[in-house]
C-alpha cells in the first residue's frame, strides 16, 4: 500500500513537532512500528524522549554540578534519577 501525500505530510508535521514514534502513531491512527518503518525508510532520525524535568530543575542540576556535588547528591536534591542527572550534565 502506497502512502498518500496527505498522510506523509501529517506524519512529517508531527515528526517536525518533536513527537516520538508512538505519539505520531496515535495522532495518525497507526502503530508505533508503522511509524518507525516509515521514519527509517525516509532517513529520519528518532526524536528523543521529551524531558519530564522542568527548566528550573535542569538549571539546578548544572548549578549543583558546578559546586561539586556528586550525581547521587544532585539526584536527591532535585528529586530525579541519577540517570537524568548524568544525562543533563553530559548533554552537549
């Protein structure tokens, strides 16, 4: 089955808004795997998961890091996972 221009534009619209495959699929009534296959076929990289941390928490992570706190200490202070702290400290 060939994808119509209208369907392609809908998917691309949501992709460009930053939605992940599952979310795009929900918007266009298709499965996550269908969107994944479409994205790969069209050379589109996966959109990253949206951060659940507020900008304020991200700033606090960087501030605590600059002040020498450990990842575990920062995670406790900001109330998030150590993985999230590590991610935001190392994000370029």
